[in-house]
C-alpha cells in the first residue's frame, strides 16, 4: 500500500513502468509486482502511495498512460551500488531520502550520507507558495533498477525513508 507498486494484467513480473497522469502531468515510477486490475477499462492498479503522488487517491481512478522502462541490459553487483555514481548529469531518476523544511537539516542528512561513503548526494531546493522544501537526493541515476539497489543499500545502513523519484 505504501510502496511504489502496481498491478497489470500482462506485463512480466517484475517490470518497472512510468505512469503519467494525463490531466495534471505528474509522473511516478512503479514496480509492477502483481496481477490486475480486474475492472473493465482500467489498464493499471496503483498502490495508494503511487496514486497519491499522481493526485488520484481521492477519486480512486484517473486518466493515465504507462511507459515500460527497459532494465534488461542491467548487470550490476552489490559492490557497484555502495558508491553510486551518476552516468551523466542529464539523468532524471533519483533516490529521494528525505524532504525537509530547513536547509540546515537537509545539509546535515546529506553530510551524514556522504560520511557513510554514499556519493552523488545532493540537496535539491524547490519553492511552492513561498515555502522552500529541501530534498535530499542521490543521483541522477541511469536507471530504475540501480535506484532500487541504492534503496536496498540505504536500508542496510538504517535509512528506510528513501524512494525512487523521476524528474
């Protein structure tokens, strides 16, 4: 329910897909790990977390499109993940560790991750209605599989709040 997952009738399990809300343009990347939906006219069932990110959790349904993310060429070892390096700066996949209201708190978390040999840690600043939000992110990463492997490594060091985000 709180993971970024989905169900699809025919896609191989697991498959990663980018889901785009056609009405508001929001996008999420989810792991298809179940079968469904079992209602006519629906192409994908999203977890509550994914639906919330897209802005359709209140209505329960919404117009979306899906795009399969090809991860077939990936062949990484765990040692490749401990020190994740961005392949290029134009990547759009990140692992978001936290979103904080103060720059001081975000910098403290980023420095803590760096002290544990996690690289490519950045603090992204966004502003909404005059309020700044400081997002601690790792990346950009070349693909979703690597992002999930980074999350696994973060879980091993006690960081359980990380999630995959696409920009």
